[in-house]
C-alpha cells in the first residue's frame, strides 16, 4: 500500500513538472473516451447475452404469455442487486450527471462504475421498456469522475471530464461522434469553448473507435434515402414538427404524472407489484412495447409494420392498413406509459430509446394518414426517420442533438433540411408548454439546474453554510447597557445578535443606534438590551439558495443579514463575503 502511494506521489510530481494542464487533460480525455466506449460495449453485450439466455428458456408455446412475467422478474432481480449488493440508490443516467454537476462538484459515487451496467442490463434484458443510453452515460461519467478525483482535478476540469465521458458514451452507443459532442453541449450544459473543444473531440472520437473495434462499423439504423427532399413536402414537414411537439408534451406530462403516482407509494414491494403487473399487461397486449424497441425501429424505417402484430392477439389483422394505423397510435400513447411503469417499479434505464421509438412511429403514423386520406403522396420512411428527430428535439429540448443524431445514425444527411425544419417546430411547440426537458424539470423544480447562464450557475453552486460568519459578540435579552459596552471592547463588528438561553434570536443591536448612549454612565445599569434591540425584517435560512440570498441583499439594502434556522441564531452573511466568494467561483469555473 505504501509503495503504491509512493508511486502516485512520484507520478504527480512528474506530471506537474513535465505536463501542462492542457496536455494532461488531452491525455485524460482519450482515456475517458476509451473507458466510456468500453462501458457502452459491456452494456450492449450484457443485455444481448441476458436476452439470449432469457429467450433460450422460453418456448414458443408460452412466448406470448411469458411477456407478462419477464419484465417484473428482471426488475425484481435488479432491485435485489441494488438493495443487497450496491446498498445505495441507483439514479437514472443523465439526471445523475446533472445533479452531480450542480450539487456535488462533479463527484459521482463509486458504485456507479458498475451498478448502472448490471441493473440496466437486468431491466432491459428481461424486457423492461426503457433504453440503455442513460445508464451508459452514467457509467462513463462515473469513470470520468473517478479519474478527476484520482488526479485531483479542480472543479472546471472535473466538469470537462464528465462532459468528455458523456460525449464518449453517446458516440460509442450510437456510433455518432458529431451528435455526441452536440449532446454534451446542449443537454449536459457545458460551455463549448476553445479550452473544451479538443478534449471533447478526442473523447468522442476514441469512444466511437472503441465501439467500432468491438461492435463493428455498421450504422445503428441502416437507412437508404430513396426520395430526397422535395420542396412540395415542406408544409408536411412543418406539420410533422408541430405534431411531434405535442407528442413530446404528452411524453413529458405523462412521465411526470406516473412518476408522481409512484412517489406516493412508499413501499418498494407495492411499487414493484403495481408497476410490474401493469407493465406486464401492456406488453402482453402489445408486445412491440417489449424492451428497447430497436428492432421495431429498424422495421418501421424499412416500411415493415409486422412488429405491431407479431406475438399479439391482433396477428390476424396484419394485412389491414386501418388496424396498423390504430396500433401505431396506441403504441405511441402507451410507450411512455410502459417506460414510466418500468421506472416506477424499480427498473433502471434511459428514455432515449423510448423517445426514438415514439418518434419513428409518430412519423410513420403521420405519413400513413396523409397518404390514406389522399391529401399528398409522401415517402413514409422519410417521415418515420424525421419523426425521431422531432421527438428528440421536443422531449429532450435538444433540437441540434435530434438533427445531428438522426443524420449520423442513419446516414440520412440528404434529408438535413427537413430534419432541421421538423426539429425546430417541435422544439418551439414544446417550449411553449414545458420550459424544461424531462432530464431537467425535476432539478429545476428543486432549483438545482445549471444552464448556460454562467452567473446563475455560479450562484447555484455557492452554499449558504460556506459563507456564514460567527465572530459576532452575542448578548442576552436581559443584559444591560454596561454589558454592551464591555462587549464592544472585544468586538470586531458593529452588530450584536441578541439570543436567549435556548439559542433563539430575539433581536439585534446596531452600533450606530447606541453610539451616543455609551458615554452616559448613569444609564449603564438602567437601560436593558431588550429596550435597544430590534428584530431585522430580512434574514437568511441556511437552506436558502444563493439567488434568493442575493435578492434579499438587494431588497433590504443591508450589508449583513442574520442567518436563522428554526428561530435559532447561526451567524451572519455579509454582502462583501458573498461577492468575494462569487468572484473566486467565477475564476474556478471559467475555461479559457
């Protein structure tokens, strides 16, 4: 052990002497990209092996009925793994990263190095209706956080490592390096600067190369553009964007609604039974909701809608277009329900794959309706593809990610213009109804969300308890003017909090208010502190966020505000200390 510590110390000395900060971060970004790529490979292969093992014991005679039981079995095993092995909460991917950036200075618990891999593989491998992107990002960023902690990186470089891990993970799982960088900027909210660009590029490139090495270079969603962009289709791409926007609003509202229901269920067993049973019923009735849905997405892009009927009670209607239209509408509405039930029951996964599933089906449904009504002859596969971009733009509030991701993963760059149009209109619609994405909305409600507003971010990262000053002379309410004059001789401040025997702040005395009285010796024993004190109109609670604290300083015009928790005196915070700490934080988070 001592030998290992000695080696680390020697390495740190060598690094500081021979490598510049940027040079070292460049090397680390490559390492992070490789680790994130490996995480994506492990999760993909683990899910594949799990699914293969599950289906190897499922006979065709009971295959339809086993859909009812499989998801709840997988979620139960995942819950047991989390409870008895991890022994800590395993959060969903992207929100975990965003929370760590805003509240824990980029430090992610070490169990995330492996916990998301195992729990999400069990959830999805047994048919949970969620994706793997979030857990992959969570695992990659956990490794990025571990490297940052190991090499004692400061806050701004730690956040850069998390962004590199996100880019590397997304590039690896989707084989989309450009979209991965856009995702890191747009969703993770990192500032794209000259300082961060090179590490992001390297992490994304090494992530996708790692994926190529283990998983091959096949495009995730093979798509051949048969009909390029036709100007006559423009109004329909706009209309698709509007429809995608409203579907995205439904996605967000339904997700939050079901999450709210499960939050009220305090017993984990009740959550598992209620969520798992409901999920089993949905998958039994509509097997296309089973698992991630990547095969269904590829079938839809190819114009093959057999996935809607396979293993279902509707198989006899597979030749009927009207039934396909009905089932498309049903699975669009129920996919987010199935996803939310998976989460509510205790499963671990991401919402990226469900978003893509709903997007491709929304585009296909839109195209079939337009063609069936004879309004216009449009290419249904093109609209299915572009529907995915519309849902990503709407659900994630990430139009650029939607545009570049769909173009990257499908090779459909010939449809770049309609991708832009649909994504933009979807984003505009959803912003009118939901100011924050599914990833951000709960953090925003707790006022823990960081954005591209650097000033707001710095205030968000500042903690009230770090700024409290306690070197004030405390007085009792039954003390006299004599006691005050004695306190003044030892005081460094001109404010004197008045606190009773139980620690409750009952007022305070300001030096300016008693300056004329301290020379009147005849009043020393007759004037009580309780006669001189006043209760301040404004005070600070230790749990206040810094935005509220600065508002109180501005409204009150005071230079010092008392910190009171449950009536008890804690200390004071000064305007000068807030400003000094703010300036230091600005320097710490700024990339040059």
